[in-house]
C-alpha cells in the first residue's frame, strides 16, 4: 500500500488571496469569511453594524463583527474589520485603501450586504422602497465601483461575487421592492461581467433559497407564512417553508452558500463569468412533488 507523503502541504483553494466581504458581521457574510479563511484567504470584513429604519429585522452589531474576526483568526488567517455602510461611497473607498495598505491588494469581492422588509407593493412607503434599492442594489454597485479601479490597476484579475437571491430569478409576494433589487443585481452582474472580462475579472451572482440566518429566522418572516398566528414558532413555520423547495428542507445553511462562493472565487471557476448560480434546493422548479 502506498501512503500519502507526509511532507506534502495541501494548498488552500484561495491560498494567498484577499477577500473583501460586505455584510460580514453575521449570517452568510460571516460564513463566507470563515469558509474562505479555511481555504487560505485573508479577509476584509465590512458591516454597517446598525439597525435600518425600514427593516423589521434588527441589524448586526459591532460585537457580531468582532465574533467574525475571532472566527477568522481561529483559522490562522489575518482579518481587517471596518464599520461602513454600503450606501457611503467615501467610506467604501477608505476600506479599499486600508485593505490595500494592510494586505497589498484585493482579489475577491463578496458583495453580500442586504436588508429585508415586507408588504404588498402598493402599501410600501417611499422610504421603504428607497432604502431597499439603496442598500440591496445601489450598495452593491458602490461596492464594485470602489474596488474595480484597484483590481484593474493591479492587473491580476479577480472574482466579484454578488449575492442576489431566488427572488432575483422569480417573484415572491410581499417582496416587490426586494424582488426588484435582486433582479437588478442580475443586470448589474451581467453588465460588469462584459465590461471587466478583458481585465480577467470575473463577475457572477449566487441565488440562495431561504437560508437559516437572522434575515430568515425572525418573527416577521414567520408571520408571512402563518398570518394571524401570534408569535409563531420556527418549527411551525418550517413546515410551510419546506413547500418552497423541491428538496424536503425548509432552508439551507449559510455554509451551503459559502461553498458556492468559494468555488466562484477559486481558480476552479477561472473561466466562469456572467453566470447566475442558484443554491436553491430545487426552489426554482415550477412543479414540485408535495412533501410528506
């Protein structure tokens, strides 16, 4: 029997690269930071660490961001944390400058920050509509705008991964503003993919189904599935949420999305650009067999 040589060191799939992640304090953003760090990347973790006026879902905190930092450091990787709102271009420019000064450059961008709110389209306030578009769509453009000049000047290519949603491919009720923003990200991704291809900068979007994060695991979301039920439990809502997916699960885990991010960030996907990648447990299937 031939054993594996003991002197071979396994290289991580993004070894030596630097990844900038927005919305990194918790949820999918934190999972992306940890997964990329596990595979050798240093991390620039960005989060607003605040609540948002029109979202019923509480925002992350500075303590959450500190927990992300510890989790990355536990992987023996370096991390730079910055509190910045993706609506603030000047703040994002400072983050990029700090990252370049600290690490020498950026290779991977995960434009992940986003918020959630709910209501019929005709009942949404103008403030609710505008804050959704400003953060979930324009904030991604501002993130890309801050990093792209550096990526081009550096001349080493790169990977930009935009977090859209299944709501970027199909529509859901009570989410017209969210659906509009997430569909808009597909157009932004495709435009950037064409514009940046000559610089070897790849741009793709990922489209999760429901993910077990604070954005999904909260009372307002559960009440959408169980209207009229006071303070419905996660377990009760999960049975109804399962019907959204073809596979018999109510949601996927953050790491399932992070694995897709890792693939798109790695050289394994070196010729993949302009792609919408669902991680949806079959949610996009128009006809689903009812779950027992």
